[in-house]
C-alpha cells in the first residue's frame, strides 16, 4: 500500500496541532451538528426543502462509509452505487449515472480521467474535510451547470469567519474491521480580518471478506491535504485563495487493472460579498483549476493473470486538467429574488501507456480530447406571500468537443481515427418552473417541471468502440440527451410525526445507452447509441417519536425506466430502510434494517460505460447496529456493527469480470462486505 512519508508527516502534524489549538483558545468554538434523536450516527437524511437534501459529512453514519463520496450519498434515499472494490464507487441517482449528476467541490468541477471511470470524480473527494453536502434532485436548479438531468451534488466548505481572534478544530479517528483506519483534522485560525484553514485526512483498509468468507480485492490507501487563506474585511466579505493535493491507490475486484495512482492538485480563488443592502444584494465569483493524474496497472497490487486478456505487465497513465469559473449576482426587490450569472469550463484530456513494468514512464503524452462549455443562467424566487412561492430558472450553454485522437482502439484492433481533428458544437437549453405551497408549515407541497439538455460527456464520446449504426464513431454519431421531467412532493409535520414524499416522471429523448458486444482482442467491444426512454419513480420517508428519547423511521425508494427496446438498463431495485434510534442522557443507540427487493427489470447486455445488466438479481436484507456516548459537546464516541448477521449478498448494479483474483471469466456481481465492526471518535474545539 501507499507509504508516503510527506502525507503521513502532514497528518501527524495536523493531529499534533489539536492540543495547541485548545491551549490557544480556552473554550469550544464549533460543535458537531446533530439531528434530533439521531444520536451521533446518521442513519438517513430527510429533505430540508423542495427536492433538496443537506447533511454534514463530518458526522459518522451507518454503514461506515468508504473514503469516497459515493457511499456518503447512499444515505440519501434514491442513491445507489456501482462498486468496483472497497472504494471509489460510482454514484447512481434514480437509475441515472455519470454526467447526468452534476458534481461540484467548492463550486468547481472535478473530473476523472480513466475512459472506464476507474477514477470517477468521487475518487478524489475526502467527504469529511467538507462542511456540507447538498443534493438537489431532478432538473430543479440552473445555477450549477447544464445537463444535470438527474440532480446536482455539491460538497462545500464554509467560510470560517472569526469575530475575535481564535482557533477552531474538528477531527476524527476511525478504526474498524478489515484493517480500516482513518484520521482527519480540519483546523482554522483567524481574526476578524482574515483566517487560515488546513484540512487533512488519511484513510486505509485491507481487502474485505464477504459474507461467505471469500476475500474480495478491495484494499485502499489514500490521503488528502487542503489549505486556504482568506481576507475578511467584514463579516459579509471574503477573498479566499485555496490549494490542495492528494494521492491514493486502490485494488479493484471488478477490473482487469488496479489504480496505483490517484494524484490530485487543486487551486481555487473565490470572492463573496453578501447582504449589500440594495437591489444588488450579493456578488459571488470563483475560479478553479483541478488536475488529476491517474495510473492503472496489473502488476503493482496484483500479479498479471496469464489466462486473462492482459497476461503481461502493462499500465496506462491518464490525466485531466479542468479549469473554469463562475460569477453570480443576486438581486432583491420587493417580493422578488433573482440570481443571474455566467459560468464556463474547459477540460483537457491526455494519455500514455506501455507494455512491461513502468515502461509507461518513458512514453510521451498524447492529448486526445478537449471539451469546453460556456453558459449563462438566471434563477428567480417570487415570494407571492408567506405561503405561496414560485421558482423558475433558465440557462443556455454552448458546448464544444474536439477529437484529437490520431488512432482509435488498441493493439491489433487499432486503426486510423476517421474523426481526427474534428470539432463539434451544440447549443443546449435548460430551465424549470416550480410552485411551492407552505413548505415551512404543517403541510406543504410542491410541483415543478424541468428540462435539461446534456452534451455527451468524455466517456460517451471517446470510450465506446463503436458509435450508432451508420456513424463513423460515437464522437460524431451520438446526439445530446434531452430530458423533460415533472417533480412533485409533499411534507407533513405535526406533533410526533414527520413525513415526506417525492415523485417524478420524465421523458428522455436520445438517451445514451451502451451495448456490450462479444469479440475484439480485449475480449469484447461496446457500441454507444441513442434511444428514447421514459422514467418514473419516487422516494418517501417518515419519522415517528412515540415518546421522548425514541424515534422510529423509514424510507422507501423506487426507480423505473423503459426504452423502446425494453427495460432501461442499470435500474436499482425497490429499496427500503427502517431505522430506530434513541437517547438516554449521554448514551445513544441506533439500528438499521436495509431491504432490497429482487430486481427482474433488466436488459442483459446493455448498460453504461462502467457496468452492464447481468440479468435478474435476488433481494436481500441487512441489519446493522450502533451505539454512542457524548463526552459533552467536545468529544463524541460512536461504534457499530454493519451486516450484523454476516449476510452474503450482492447489489444489483455491481458487476465484476475476470480480474485475476479467482472470479470466473464470465462477469458476476461483486459480493458486499460481511460483518464489519468499527469505532469512531469525533472531537471539536
């Protein structure tokens, strides 16, 4: 596993800084936010507004999450994950995948580089180092980029304003089964004129054991470090410069290679001025540069499999540089609030590879793709009165892609690229209108109609072996997706009961689907093409407090989809989560029963760039327990056992091929972790 002395020294230095922080300031400045009767462990997340969910990623949750962002999202009903191993899962929202989910970190776009998404953007995110995770489901906002037909996910760091000189710190230590150990510290110091903030984490685990005792290749070792300095001339103004870096390695059960490098380097600059008092109430602007450098090989963390499609040592090095920014102005007048602005992003992709151990290091870089997007947006909130509200938004994007590949394919399948040097551009529109009735009251409801148009992303344009029938390749043949969707929901709060529900129904014109075809030197090929699809589904949840100190809850999520050829592939099954939690003095406890129904809605051989439908899957039920103790507001201890009864089960979406670890040559679903115990200490100063 990774043994990076600089990373370990940084984490050690951060942890050593905690006592100094306490000595410099004698009382608590920040407290770990908790939801009423959730104890110290999050079992589920309910909406805070129409189609909007918010949670604190610093809080422990059950099951104990991996070190990436995808498992954190699974706490929110409607999310599932495509597992490749123990970490770096790919999130799926309501059966939608990839760039249909807009992902932002501090309002900047972070993109992976592997053509098969071994390093999707979640791989580079350390969720605990952020202050807030916000999810907007469906095309119900236009503020954060175009094409987000499934939803928008934002990992955010708040501005640590100091009204007097002081130091704040939050951190955690985690130990668990399968060699799991994590350390995290987020510390800031400042005065009313400015601040400095440093956040670092390290996470490590060995291969886990499934419920049947079989070892699943899943070990990882990763670290991240981020720093920021800010100037705050007053409480409503900030100019912040930030920088970050990180690296990792991870073994994969579902891939023919492992990830031996996940290097990230980030730079950011943001300016905010709020509560200006006039018609122009706020100005927010940001610039960012995110660069990733990813290495995949079949020899660093495994031995090459002589019976596989890659019997000799080989490696591939890919990279992506994303640069962009946005500026948004917020205007307020009477009952109207309008936010308008522009944003843009440019991505440059590069690659190199080599046969033999570390031969790739001497190979020259080849730049194969460039993608640019520029957009303008406006979103309004009309406070008709205290009960009635009307939200609406509109955005227009101009997206361009350039094919810089001289050849396509690899090995004996390589051939000249018929679209080398070609460019294509699309003008894309999006918008929504939503009515809300008394969402802050006892009984509220909302209904909104949204539309999003999405340019095919890098993985859809450049990864498939072939494009639609009659097209030279996917780059020239794929059409943009166009999604029109109705979202509606309600919430009820009265006495001991809180309940909520959200439903959706949509039409996707030119939905992009992957066909997995036999043949080719590497054992198969893929064709990307467009189909029309219909989707529908929803989520609901309820909490009941029968007496003080006890809460019972539940949530249900269902997604359905169908194309002109049958079931929409990669649809998660019906899933239910039943929870119970209680508190008595400083003690707390919780229980989680997760139940997934059998999934018979599949389209064998179709899927996305990561996974394909393998046919029906059986249902399963998994039971987990946790307990906690609060040592005042400064220190909180939580412990749990996930999959208490050591069930052997597999998620419908997870698939593994012949990865050289004893899996059969035909794909099969990856087994989930068996019984896993863990303990976590959270502290705050």
